[in-house]
C-alpha cells in the first residue's frame, strides 16, 4: 500500500506574493524559510520541475499561479492529479472566474477545498466535482450563528 502525499500547496499572485500556502511537514519550518522558497519558486517557475530536490508542478491563469510541491520520489502523475483537482475545483467555486480578486472574495471556500483535497499532506481526493459537492454540503450544514452576515442576508431575501 502506497500513500501519496504532498509537501505543500501554494497559490501565488502574478507578483509572486503569497495568497494561500499550506505546508504539510517540517521541510520549511519557519515562515521565513517558506517565503524564501516561494520567492525562489516563483522566480524559476518556467524553468524547473525540480527545485531543492522537490517536485514542483504549477498551473497559471490570468494573475494566479497554483503550485503543488511533492517529495523528489513522489509520483508526478499523482501530483498532477492534485494540481488539476485544485485548479478545477477552484474554477467551479469561482464560477470559471479564476483570478485574484474572485479568489480573495472566496478565500474561505478555496481553503476548504484545499483541505478536502489534502489532509496533513495525505492526498484524500482528486475529483473536483466531489470536492465541490462536499463543500456545498458543508456550507449548507452551518448553523445560523456560523454564517456570515452576507450569507444570512441572502437567505432572508
């Protein structure tokens, strides 16, 4: 039995600034190390698949870069499935408007999608429609007190 894992999932803007970053082990234990890695990763995005012994896959759109980082010995196809699932589920969440402003407006839901894809580095799901259906179910299950003012306003109408 082989458990597929990722070391990190990172989304950067077109200036290389962090929007979302989830690191799942101690490879980059401090925020400073993570920021240095992200800067290096962004500057070499078009040139590498291996960086510091890690497999780095990316997908870009308009003003966002989606990265999935895996161990050097990890299965590249599995990492690609994770990357595609992350991008496709984000696209569904943002109604095909995958850009920085829309992502920032729906940051909580995108983070929830990342958590559905991967837990503590272990890959749980790589099907975007399954991820999105789970997210819809979870947001429907929120109690009245957990909902944002905007959500409550939408329900009142």
